[in-house]
C-alpha cells in the first residue's frame, strides 16, 4: 500500500511539473509572437501601411492572437498577444491563456 501511495505522489508531481513546463513554453511562444508582431507593425507604421493588420497577421503566423494594438504616436506601437495553454497545464491551474506584451518603435522614442 505504501508503494502504491508513493507511486501516486511521483505521478502527480510529474504531471504538475509537465504542466508548468507547458505553461512556460506557451508564455515564451506568446512573447515571441508579441515581439515579432510589434516589430513588424512598427515597420509597417513607418511605411504608412495598416500596422494593426500586419500585427494580426504576424501574430497569427507565430501562433498568437492579438488582444491589443495601440499606436502610441511618434512611430511607437504597443501590442498585446495571447496564446492558449495546451493540455496538462490547464489541469494544474495555470490558466487557459499565456499573455505577453511588446512595444516597438524608433530609437528616438525610447523610454527613460
């Protein structure tokens, strides 16, 4: 009986660790999609194109969904992206979404 309990604890711990790993991977993927989308959108903004359309396209190609696309003026674009968290990560309570934000624009518009 003790061995069965120990085996159950090991399986539970493995499941939790796998879920945390999946959640971290989803967050990293969402951050990458947000970064790339913000850079592409700021470039589109610089060239007079529809920046938010470019942001949506680039985010989707990188597995993300755009939550926000805001032109902050001065060529600066702020982007929010989310990505659904897969399988086991939902079971361990890390949430159904991984969110990320990014900001891009010319060097002259850097925050102090």
